[in-house]
């Protein structure tokens, strides 16, 4: 396995092109069959190793609103049977949005769930300014309509709300978009940063390398941003 550990400065002072720099073919996949078919059978497994999971959970612990904060709502986008949130983490509303109902039913942190294929319908079924936090774990590489999804994320986040996109170097290669499978970790951070930038409504995105044991266990990266307070 090849590791390409990104610099945390990768998204500092980026001079973005005026227009979105990716082409339609960049979002094609080797397997273009319906995602609902691919994810029809539940997979009660984790897609990153335990040290990477622990690193992500620690990151969440340091950045999430404390448990049981009045009025806080969280959306776990592309969710499954586990969200990797801190142990015992609770809010009055934690929504999971994913493709497999059996997996979502098993997720103990969720207070509710919605089954939806964002590659078919990228519109999030929520009111404006609903969520304080949106997470997406190792699934941003599967989005074929990322700008639409990120615009929707901006819409449903509260002003100042946090969006956390995390990824490693593992994925279902036949379902990941071609621009992802043809590039490395540093480029992946730029790709996700571009989604935030061109969607609009977000602060300049930042990248964090939270890889727990470089070269020995799965790498783990976060690209995050907050909705503009005046949006």
C-alpha cells in the first residue's frame, strides 16, 4: 500500500480558478450500475482500521459540541451502522442519511434516519439552517454530484455550522469517481476543498492530517469548513 501523507498547508492561500476546474467525466465511475443495488446488502464492517477510527473519534471529541447541548442537531451524511462519534455521544437530534436501511437501523447514535441516494437526488430533505454539524466518513469520494450536495450542506447548516469530510486511501474503487481513483491523498484534499469553495457559503476550507501511525496503519485526513456566519 502506498501512502501519500498530505501537508496540513495544502489548502492554505489557494488561488482557485474562476470556474469549477473539474469535467463531467471526472465524476464517472467504473461501475455505473445503481448505487442502491451495490449497497443493497448490509455490510456490518468498518472501512478503515481501528487506529484510524480512533483518530477520527478523537478529532470529533475535540470539535463537536458537548453531548446534550440544547438545540444541537447533527447530520451524518452517507451514514451506516456506525458513525465513529465519541462513546456515549448524544444530542436531541442526530440524523443518519444513507443507502442501506438495515445498517442505519443498527446505528446506536442516530435518533432518526433517512434512506436516500445522493447521486440520484442530491437535495437534502431538511429545512434551511437546521444542523450544527455535518459529517461524512470515507464517502465523499463516491459523490457524483458533489457541488449540488455541498450547496445543500451549506443551505441546511446553521450559520457558523461545521462540515467535516474525512477520508483515507481506501474505498470501493469501482464506485469511487475517476478523479479520485487517479489521484493521491494531497490531491484528494484539494478536490474536497474545491467542493467547499465552489459551492459557496463556506469559510475557506482547511485540511488536517490526523493519521495516527504514518506508514504503519491507515492514513486519515479531514477537510473541514464552517458555513459563513452571514450566509
